[in-house]
């Protein structure tokens, strides 16, 4: 019996939603550190640089996970590696909360980083490989929506736990500090991700590449119907027959011997997504607000509002990306972020800093700084947040997709590590004003980069992507 269009859409939405639970965990893992920075500093007696490394250590693991995930997924399958990442998320949460020193904490965060890195590249790639071109952008934005839902979930969880305990540093349950329970809360979505992944199929493109055509047809039949499934398998097989076994050497254009332009574009947009400084808000939001005079409770409240606005912005973006296109959204986002970051830097420049590097702002410049940061976050989540995940999942030709995702993911997480690690150092050297000026510079530079190197991918089938 022929399935209805609604049935196809429902199945696509289901498997896409399950895959992007990895995005939720990515967001939760990124945001949970926000409310624990002071607790870590006191528990482990670390300096600013040491605290920065404790926070940023997850990103080193993420860089390795992102780099390795593409190749591993080509061998073992997208779903299989996502299942492994779910287990690693769970183990990392247990270890981080139980850590009795920086060394144990860093190891636990590195393990979580492997999971974050793998999920960051494989969730959008999986979604791109199981969705039709016409709706691929909208469904791929689920990754950023889920990242922001995860961030929001961690902000709410942190705020509630800190409220019940009186502070992140105070004991909560079983005589253990609230910041430890903030990490342990992540075990719940990690378990949900693991069991949900067992209910979805493997990527049909992977199945065809491994000679499992009947299984691929069964998956595609549920997505687009028998006739379209047979046509799509033919396209995938033709694409694979033109190619050879993927390797990092494919990143070079065989006619010129140079790195393909599309690879540079992927590496660049992945890096710029982090260099504009968005994760300073996510990782150090509480520190930021407290540094301009707000209490811990107020700072955690600001984080929640940031998360709510991020989710709303991503939902709006999901309805624009397949109509407006990817490239226009990136350009508008870059311009908006650059302007807002300059305004924040100007507002912060009116403040005074005491011997403990605590800033005091007047009411008006303080409100301008806060509102501008919110608008900056909105611009990011309308554009660079979701659109980069969409493009990384779809922009590369089949032959180079695994390798290009590997180097793009590595680029993203190295940039993320650099921004996260250097923020406490910048805070102590050139202050908040200088830090925001640096991020404004990168937002401005991203405009000519996108205009020159990035090609529009709206509505283009994956088999037709050019390198």
C-alpha cells in the first residue's frame, strides 16, 4: 500500500529528531560548564589560566572527535558512531561530576569532547543524507535548534540546582556540591540518546557504499517511496562508481594539485562560527555578567533568557533557510554581529575596573551592553549558528564529504578552543572591551570571506554538489 506524503514527512522528522539529540547533548555539555566555573576554581584551586584549560579541555577532545568521526563513520556507519558518542557522553558526565582534581576532570571532559566532536559533524551529515533537497535546510537547522535547547536546558538545570543549594559551591544532595550535580544531570539525556538511536536506521548512502542496497532501499522507501528510492539508489551508485575509496588526498583538486575551494570554504565557515566569540557567552556567561556587577542569581537568569532567545531565533531561521538561502543569511548575520559587538565594546569602555578585575558600569551603558549582547546572540542564531551546520552537512561532494567534514570539524573545534582558552587571559590583560573588539574584527572579516568563497547550496542534491 502506498504511503502518504504525511507518512514520509513524519518518518523523516522522526529520524532527524533522534539524530539531533546529539545536538542537544552538544549544547548541554557546552552550557553546563557555565554555572560551574567558580565551583571548579574553588574546588581545584586553579589560576585563571588553569580554569581556562579546565573549561576548554572538552574542546581538545572535540577537535579529535570531529576529525576522526568522518573516517570512522565511513567504515562503521553514521548511526554506529553516534551510538558510541552517546555512551561517551554518559561516562563523561559521571567522571566530571565525580572529579577530585583537575587531572580527573580534564580526562572526563576530554572523553565528553570526543562525543561532542563526533555528534557535531555526524548529526547534521546524517540528517542531510536522509532528507530530500527541498526540505534539507529546514530539517538540518534542527541541529542548531537542539544545541540551543540543550544550552537552555543546562542553564535552567544549573540555575535550579544553584538555587536549591544556595550556590553552585554549596552542598546539595548526599553532601556533594551543586556543581557536581550540574554535570550528573547530563546522564539523563545521554541515556535517552542511546536508546533512541537504536530505533532509527543507518544512513542509506552509507548502506549503498557498503554494498547493502536492499537495506538502503528499505530506508529510502520510507522516506520517498519505492520509485524515488530506486532512482536515488541509482544516483548514489553512479556517484560512487565515479569515485574511489575516500582519503585525505581527495581534499586536493586533481587538476590543480591545490586544496579544493569548497574545502577552504568549509574550514573557514567552521572557524568563523567560533571566532565571532559566541561561546564566550555560552561558557562564561555567568562570569561575564558578574564582571559587570550582577549577582550570581541574576547572571544565571540572564543565561536562561539568552537560551530562550537563541531557540526562538533558530526556529525563525529554520523557516528562512530554504526560502532565502544559506549565503544571504550568513552575510546579514555577520554584519549584525559586527555592529552589536562594537556597541558592546563601546558601552563597556565607560566602566571602571577594581583591583580584582571586577567592572562597574552605569545603568545606561550597562543596559546597552546587556541588550546588545542579546541582539548579537539573536543575529548569530538567525544565521551562523544553524546555517553553518546545514552547510557542513551538505556542501561537500560525496567523494570528499568524510575527509572535508573531518578537517572542517577540526578547524571549528581548534578555533573554539582558542577562543575559550584565551578569554580569561584576555579578560586579565586587555579586559572585556579588548576581547569584544577582537570578536567584532572576526565578524567583520567573515563578510568578504563568505562573499568570495561560499557558494549557495539551497535546493542542490547532494550528488550534484561540486568541489
